[in-house]
C-alpha cells in the first residue's frame, strides 16, 4: 500500500519577506547589481553549460568535432590532482564508503571552483558535457584507470583528459578503447591526423598499459550539473578574484579533515601548499607546483545611507536613522536584519591542522557593533528553518565563522536587537576561498571584455539527506512511500517497493525565473527510473525535467555501478524543464515544456520508480529570482605592470570594452566593486 508522509508545510523561511521598512521612501531601484559577470574573448565562459557550448562549439560542427572541442577545453582547464571532497554527514560521521557522497561531481562547480580531479572524477564533467551536447556518454573502467567514451556514428570513441591525449586514425576517425585493444598500432603509429596534444601524462606506452585490457566496466550515470555561478553585489560590496594563490604562508584552500580522505592525504604530502599539479597543458603553468587561485568578498553596507536597507534580504521591525544606531527598532519588540550570502565560490580558510576543521581560520569573518548589550548574531544553513546563534550580549563583535561555514556557498546571517536605545552601529563581512584561475576572464594582450547584468539573484537550499531520518523529515515538504533510513553509502532514503519520492519546497522574495538541482540515487535493477520533477501549483501538477533509465541494455557493456546521478532545471524564460546530464536512451526523458506564470515558490521532487532506487545525496537546490537594481559598478583588471579600470553605469545591462593588457601569465586579479570605489 502506498503511503505519503507530509512534513511541516510551512514556508522555507521562518519570517515574512514582505516587510522592508525604511525611514524615507525612495523612487530609485534598489542599490544592488544582481546576476553580474564579465567574460573575456580569450577564455570560454564556464558559468553555465549553455554559455560554455556557445563559446567552444561552432555552427555546423560534426559530433566528432564537438567531442574534440570538449577534450581541448577540458585538458586546458583542468589538471591531475585528487578529486575534492566537501563535507556531508557520511564523512563527518565516519561511515564506510563516505567519499562516495562527499566527492565533487558537479561539472560547473568542478571547473570553476577547483579545476582538478583524477581520471575517473575528471571523466564526470566530460560525461556530463557529452550528454548535454546530445551525445551518449559513459565512463569506461580499464586496467587501473577510467576514461570517458562518447557514442556517435554508431560507434564508441575515447578521449583521455587525465592522460591528456586521444587518437585519430589515418582517415581522421577516433577509435574506441576496445579498438585499441584489438589493434595496438593505433596508439603507436602516428600519422598526419595525429592530434597536437598526445598523451603528455605517462606517454603512449603508459596509456597502452591501461588500454590493453579493453573496457572492463562502464558507468553511464556518473554526472551532474546544478551549481550556479550567479553573483550579486550590494552597495558597499566587492569581489576580487586572484589568478594565483594569496596570503602566504597561510594559504587558504579547502581540505577535507576526516580520516581516510585521499584528498586530505595528498594535500598533507604537499606540505601545506595546496592542490598540486603535475604534467599539464593547464592554461596557468607558471610558478611552483601548487596551482590554484583565491577570491575574497568584502561587504560593508553604507549604514549611514537609507539605501543600505536594499542590501538586506529581509527586515523585521527595523527603521533607518541618519545617526547611530543607523538601524534601530521601529517599535517595541524584537528587530531583525537578515542578509543573504551566496557566492559561486565556496568558503575556505587556512587549514592549519589538516585533521581538525575546528581550527581553520580566515575564511569567513563578520564584525560590527551594537550600541548596547541587547544584540545577537546568528546564521542559518537551511534558509531560516533553523538558526545557530554565535554571539549575544551586544556591543562590539568580531567572529571567525570559518569552521561553521567552510565549504558552504550560501547562508543567511541575522543581526537582531531589541528595546529602546538598541540598534546596529556598524557591520562588515569578509569571505574568502579558493577558485580555479583557468575559469576566470583573463587578459592576454589586447582583449575584448563583455559585461552583462541579468538582474537575477540566487538562493541556495542544500539539505543533507545523508544526515538521517530526523533531518530529512525536518527539511522535506513531503515524502511518498518512505520505508527507512540506511547508513549505507549505496542508498540512504529507502522507499517501499522501490517506488517513492522526496519533495522540497523552495521560496523566493520575488518571482522565480529558474530552479536547478541534482541528486544521486543508488540502484541495481535494470527497470529503475530515477528523475526530477517540478511543480508551480503546489503539487497539483508536475513538470518532468529528467527521467534516467539504467543503461543495462547496452549490448557491449551495460551499466556497472550502483550510483546514478540526475540533474534538472526549470527555466521560466525557456518555458521548459530539462536535464543536462540525462543519458539519451530508451525511456529517457530529457525535457518537458510548461506554461510559466509568476510564482514565488516551487516544489522540487526527486523520484524513483520501477526498480530498487534509493536516494543517496542532493547537490543543492539553486533558486534564481528577479532582482532589479540600479547599482553602478567598477571593474578593475590587474596584471603585472598595469591595470584597466572600467565604469559600468547604473542602467547598463551590457557593455563591451577593450583592455590592453599583458600576456596570459601576467594576470593578477579582477575586481568587481559596487558603489563608490574605495
């Protein structure tokens, strides 16, 4: 018998988002710049799969040319280093096989934040890109190695990003792994069509030691794209992205502190220097072996100006004053100022002792001053459903929240005060972490840059379904056919008869324009269908974005792994729900049209049917919503020996400009600053 459990149906937010009182009414648009980015003509835009394809694909390309374009992009924008791992209950609680849930699988996050992985994990974004291009992709296990293969023209073809090479026959075609197993000469007899990048890592002989086994196993479901690169800057806020690592000797990069982490062990061997590259075609090859960049975001809202209220995500019983305290209670009772922090790059501080996350520092600092003893600071990682207080007693405060916020990309911060004479006198936040410099908009001699403003902001809801039954029930909007929770990494949320779903509700302060998400299911039965659906009418109807079958019917190598990832997006402008990574095949659904209408809440359903599917992990639910703003920006490109400063007007949504910069290796930073230049 089917059962449905509905958990708390309250809004995701624990407060009203409608109130935003100000001392003076102003006719101008809010002092924010939402959904802003800068793109260089010299580097593809990796902020989304659509943007990347627009840059690396040319009209009329064949399937092989698309596969080669993906290879060349990936081999120049990623390098060999252990796959990053971010925290979830599986690893923080020390469960067996915990790294299966903690490893970074998201293609957009992998390329922009980290830029490195090893053979099997670098194949995950390649597999996603193959599928997103409309091609069938898989990851083939061979002797001690994993290699992506792509299907077109009725055959499989391999390109090896990790070993940095692929083969073209004399007729220009690319063989499969099994082709090389059958004919060794394909690898060793070069010809006029041999690619210019040819197995730099380990050489042709080293590659053959793996290829000689042929395909031993194949996984089709290891891929996902959900992460958002949305950037919103408020008046008084700046983001600086550095092309090289900063703050020696206390370098800031994320290190997984739990026992058994191969990623942490590799970082430890590198003597605290951070991720280390080896042989590479990576765009940035200068300097020592460690290879990553950093970023820092500083927010100092101009509290003396009424426009400072525009930077708040929500206000309750707050009024602005021209004299300190600048934010004070409007009337008797508690007053709250809530800020939404979302960064496309995760918070990461100085690791200090690798095995102790509690001593990590300098990644997230908030400071300020309440005018009396009645003030408190709290943060929320679940969009206001719960809060963790980190300061009380008012007065001045300076808090290093790196241990609490490390490897997180979005949270709410609440400043509260109560009573006559209370209020906020000053506030400032500082967040920092690591990024992949190869994804940045760099200068390389005379370079055309393009600025764009989408007027959309982002909220991140990231429930950890590995955390247990109680946490699932607290955060989910509803569950159908829930059976039990298991600690096994092959599937945490079990459903009766292998048929069920988990639903989450997300809500935004303005009309939603896009929701994107991903999940991982465990399954073995060939009949299992996993997927993602959305509802804009509170569950009365559903829009199917993705239905992913198990590829067990493949004639040569069926799917041979229990972990299958799915992704899905609901796009109001495109009027469709769709999946980047869904593998084309029988019973697969890759998109569905829908009739959009203005909504501020969406239900997101992760579902399985027909087999033995179990929900393992979520990759975050990213909500893009309308956020018009009139904030001017200053963009500063810096390189060794020079800089270029570009002013973006309050009403400019697009602008192209030329930077007469230095060579690629001379890039130092790019800063986007909202408000007056400090």
